[in-house]
C-alpha cells in the first residue's frame, strides 16, 4: 500500500444518455469498483457520439489522471465511433485485432451465425491495444496505454471490470462511515468544517460529505466520513457524532 492517491476519470459516451432515453448506471458501478482497487474517481464527463468531442475529453482526462475509462460506443453500428476517436487521440491507426476477430468468429460460429461486416466492427482496435475479456457477448473491451475502453451495457461493463480486478496499481482503498440526523445541514456547517479540520493531518486524511434530504415532512442530513485509515475514519465519526450531540443534534450510526 502507498499514501499516493491514484486517480481515474470516466468518459460516458452516447447521445442516448444525454437525451435521457437511457439512464446511466455505469458511473456508480465504476466508482465503486475503483474505490475497492484503491483508485479515486476524480471526474466524469458525458459526451455525445461526436468524434471531436470524444477526442477532446479523452486527451484532457488521460493526461490529468492515472487511468481513464470510457463506456459506450464500441458496438456494431455506424454511430459506434469510440475506437476511432481513441485511436485519433493517441495518434495510432485502427486495425482489426486478430485475437478479437478470432473471439467473434468462435462466438458467432457456435451460434450458427455469420460474422458480418457489422459484427466485425467489434474487432476493431487502436493499434497496440490489448483485450479486456467479455464473457457476456463475446465482443471484448480494450486496454491501450492508461485507457480502458468498455461497453455501455451495464452488466457487460460489470463483467469487464471483474476481468480487470487486481490488475491496476492503486493505493489504500477509501473507507467510509455514515451518521445521520434530523437537522438542516446549514445549522451544523461549522461543526462539520471543524471536525474535518481536526483530522486533516491524521493518518489517511479525512473528508466529510453532507447529504441533505426531506422525508416525512422533515429536513435531515446524512454525513459520510471518508478516509484510507480505518482508525482515523472511526475516530472522526465518533468525534463528529459527539460534537453534533453537544450542539443538540443527536445522530444515528449508519445514517437515516
């Protein structure tokens, strides 16, 4: 383990996300998976199926982070242009990856289906790419440099993430604890700020997030304490709960 903070960014690609026709589920699952790997999801961008916009986002985020993930745009149709955009961003040509082609030939052959030109598009890759296995539908994801190019369908993305588990270098996983109370967050902003300040130099560091809600006709908030050190996280949680109680705002462990 290391104190170094490893970061990743995510580019979600697809007009269907921006139009609202499809509700993205990949941000949450990628963020959760990265956290377990000891990597922080630092930024997410949602971009349309426009090559220039994809190239712009890829080039900005791959240089600003240790890793960059993309979801969407690697299927068999004309608007699946992620591979072309990635190749352009890296300044390399697009090839038909021989291993990807062999995988698709086996996959469709076993089902008595022809490997059409459209399906063969899913074997295209930036030159130099390695494959990320896809046990669900055959068509693999791609790994090239610090980029990981994955499908947009959430259960396929989940399988690709599973195949990558343990292969990326990261730091200590980010741990979290939650407390909650029936209190407007505006009334305890100073308490939260002071609690975070008190543990700023503790092992693993600490960050406190406040998440308000309105329920049963009442206003409340949950407070999430995050640190890479369990002792720091638990000590900060207990100190914050005590400070809130002293201010007249008792909390419930685990949140409300």
